[in-house]
C-alpha cells in the first residue's frame, strides 16, 4: 500500500526492522498475516505496544512482505531473497 503524505498519522503501530521503521495499522497487518493476527490478537506484550522490533528478517525482505499484503505482487531479487 502506498504510504502517501498523511498516512502515518493514522497508523497505530511502528514495526522496526533492520534499522528501518514501518508505520502501519494493526488491523491491516493482522488481516494479511497469521503471524501478526496472533501477535495482536493474543496476550503478547506487542498487542498494545506502539513500537515493535522484529529480528531475524532483513528490512528489504520485510518491505516486500508488506507490499505483498497490500498489492498481491512480489518483487523477488537477489538482494531480498534469503539464501
């Protein structure tokens, strides 16, 4: 989903990955991913946290995952593919 101007002010969570920050809506992340649905819908500390740090994923790969959630398209490259 394109994050145009004004998008960030309506977001309720910031995901930090590999030195980059991604502002999104919990609802949209949970709808697109069982991982986020479990994180936000269960009794984990991330359920209410405004900032969440994910480890063991590259920022460019995470960005592609987010793009896939909202567009259905994936741009796999040698830079964002795990080997």
